[in-house]
C-alpha cells in the first residue's frame, strides 16, 4: 500500500528505536476481553432491570461497548493485534460480524482504500460516502435535487442528527457488498451477520417485549452512530482535499490528516483515532503504542516543514462545523432568487 521512500525508511527507523512497533500479547488480549465482558454485562442488565429509563441508559452503554468492539475490528483489520494474519482476521470477523453486526470483509476493503488515498477525489471511498450526506463544497450539490440542496443549507444544524445514522449506513454498505461482490469470507460473513441479528432482536424482544425491545435497539443504533461519527469525522471533514499527486507517501498521509489532543485518561474513548497522523503513516502501530510515536513523528515533520495539524477537541469541531456552515451559506447564496419578477 505504501511506497518505501527515504523519508519513510528514516521515520520507520526512528519509530522502531522508540519502541512504537513493539507488540506484546497482554494489551491485545485485554482490548478484546474487556469489551466482550462489558457486552455480557449489558445483556445481563437488560434481564435484571425493569425501569424503562434505566433500560434506555443501558442501551447507551451498549452503544459504547459496540464501538469499543469496533476498535477491535479496526486493530485486527490493520494487523495490529497479532503477528499471525489469520488470528487478526478471525478476531476481526468475530468482533465485527458476530458481535456488532458489521461486515469485516467490506470494512477492510473499504478502509484500506481510504488509507491508500486519504481524502483524494475518486480514490477515497469514505469521501464519497460522506458526500452522500454532507456537502463539502457548494459544487457538491450544484446539480442536486432541491431537497438535497436544502439539506446542505442546514447541514451544520442537522449534523448531530445525521451523525446518528452512521451505523445504519455501514450495515447497508456491508450487506450490499456481500450480496453483490465476491469476497474471501462471503458465506461465513452472511452466516455470522444473520446469527447476530437473529440473536440481537430475538433477545431484546423476548426479554423486553416488542415495543421496548425495538426502542432499545433504536437508541442503541443511534447512539453508536453518534459516537462513531464523532470519533472518525476529524480525519474526514474540514481537511485538505488533495488536488495533485504527492511527491512522497509521508506527505500524502500527513497533510490531509488531523490529530486531536486528548488527556491520557480519555485515550480509550478514541481507539487511537485521535492520532490520525501517526495511524495513517503506520497503521500497524497498535493504539497503545501511538503515544510513543507522536513526539517522533511531530519532530520529523518539524525538521522537514511538513504541516502537522493538531488541535483540541473543541478546536477540531469548530473547524468541522465551521466548514459545514460556510458551505451551507454558499449553497444558500447560490440559490436563484424566488421572488416574483417585477
């Protein structure tokens, strides 16, 4: 995926000296076991709780758990958990298809394309998916139907609601991929996804009844979508869209990326995705090793005048909502006047 240039070789050597590529088993196992146990705890609470508000609160905890399992899928897809590729893939299939209801095969294919061409027109499938919901420039909706342009005008206001729909989109794209494309684990994934959804809805309806069970499922999916989009948006919205090929893969990965400064105690909320620059440069660095990589990469970029964009969480979302609002204003300004001719 990455061309090995002098810059990349030098940076790899510095990171190796800093221990960024070290990979003991303890963290990998803990990162799998912890959310799996939390999933069991959530399911137990659905059985023992009776208060509807506590059940809905537990749906929020289940959403957090699902995204933590999604981080396991992400690490496995990058081969960051184990040295054995099969062990990574088995872990990814179980975490994604069986426990969260997402297609691991679709996600890895799609995500690898994103890493190869971050934010590149025609190369990054994530960019195309984002544009089905958000306009990143007025020209994105220039020839769109009126309803789509109206959505773009108000997209900054509607963004939190649109964030919630992310999981539904991922499930749709994954199922479409499995039904229409050849993939390595197609049959296995379809079986695991079927089993997941039968057990998921069957359990909630059997334990909580149809109305509360479906209500909990809806809250779970909406909350998980909001959490996931909050974590992944910093590297997809309000970042440069490359207009030319980069001379070096280091530039190609660093310039479109954004880091979000995070207190060490809250790193677990991001699954390593607050350090997109380091992650995009070397995706196989496990998330617990990224703090070792950050100062090395920051220094390397400073020595070569490579833009290293790092901001706070508030600053990040000020940039994101600022772009969405500016584009909405541009779309509104481009709308033809609807006043009757005098």
